[in-house]
């Protein structure tokens, strides 16, 4: 009866080196010998043995042999072992929660938004308290500090981040589409830039039109109200995006919540526009034209821009 590897090593002196142990084992076992210690069929073989050609499998007839997952089958107790079966592997679906860029950007944005909201809490409370009525010109109001306004601008940037991530998830999951870019992360950057440009262009249009038709005090009231509404839009949409990225909220429910928040923001913007600029005029046509030209048309332009970008980047499967 042949010795085992353990028996060969145990016969060597205790101070034998690893090289001596390996040499002793190689001297006892010669490549090419059928060294089997089990009565089960050998499906792998040893170095130097020739494979049984009857057990070879021809994979040339299979489709797309670029990715296969091999599922081993337990060999039978008697007889020949069956060859392994090959099945096409399934691609792992994309999960935004495990994406370091998406989750990291959202986490970093929240870390910056929380202290910004806390610092500008006085500004938020004053705007919320005075939202449903206009200030009297002879009433002394508490001035807003530069730090509060700067943090409100930071919250507006956070709104751009949240809305761009919501549209990014919509573009990836709504339909079977691929994109002609090096990485999906570039899409998030493109959408974020589109939202930043949208808010900047809208603010510039408001500044120009208000400078032409209204006085400085009303312009200041409107700028603060618009800043407040835009910042609150991002904060209100954040829970839905968080639940979709890290929770079990469906994409359709997330998009419905974001759209509802956007509609409510537009209604509040229309109402504040009426209180500040057109309450004394009482002209419905003027406020309708003002709101459509400076609020609805830029929003429609943003949607058209995003759809155009998708059509240019998209590769239909």
C-alpha cells in the first residue's frame, strides 16, 4: 500500500526544511501516475494525465460565449461523472444605493445642507411667517444677514443636486436604454449642470424684468421669497429620493412625490408673485403673462433640454 503525504513527511527529521519536505514528496509521487485514493470517478485528474475525450463538451454552438456561469453537478456514486453544464450569466442590476458617486454625493449634500439650514433658520422662519401676506412699507423688519443669504444659496445648490439625482434615476430605470458615454456618472454631472443653468437663467430673467417694471423694495422681497421657495423645494423632495436610493420606495412613487413638490412650489411662487407685484393692479392677464414668461417657459425649456440630451446620448437596444 502506498504511503500518504503525511506519512512521508512524518518519516523525515523534525528539523527538516520545507524544501526538503517538498523534495521527498516529489520523489515519492511521480507525475503521470494514476494516484487515486477514492473509488469515486475523478473529474479533474492530476498533472500529466490526459483528459478523457468522451467527457469533453463542445461550447461552440452556444450563443455569446463571453460570459458563462458554471454550475457543478455532484458526481454519481457509480458510473461516469457528467460534465458541468454551462448557463449564460445574468448581469447584476444597477443599484444607486451601492453607487459610491450617487450615495456619496447625496450624503455630502445632506451634511452641508443641515448646518446651512440651521444657520439660516431665522431667515426661513421670517419667510414662512410672512409668506401669506405682504409687508407694510412702514413696518420695521429684521434685516437678513449675509451669512443667512449665503446659506440659502447653498440650499439652492442642494436643490439642484436632489433634482438632478431624481432625474438621473428616472433616465436609468425608466425604459431599457444604454447611453453613449464612458460612464453613467457623466450623466449625473450633465443633469446637475442642466439644473444649475436652469436656476441661473431663471434668476437672471427675473432680475432683468423686475428691474424694468418694479421698484427696489419689491425686487428685494421677491428675491428672498424665490430663494426661500427654491431651497424648500429641495428639502421637501429629499425624503423621496433618499427612500428610493437607500430604501424600498419604487421609482414611480418617488417621481410622483417629486412632481407634486414641484407643482406645489410653482403654485406658491404664483401666489407670492401676486402678493408682491400684482395685488394692487388686479390685472389677471399681466400676472399670467409674467408667470408664464419667467416661470413656466424656463421649466418647459429645461424639460426639452433634458429630453434632447437623452435622445442624443441614448442608444436604443
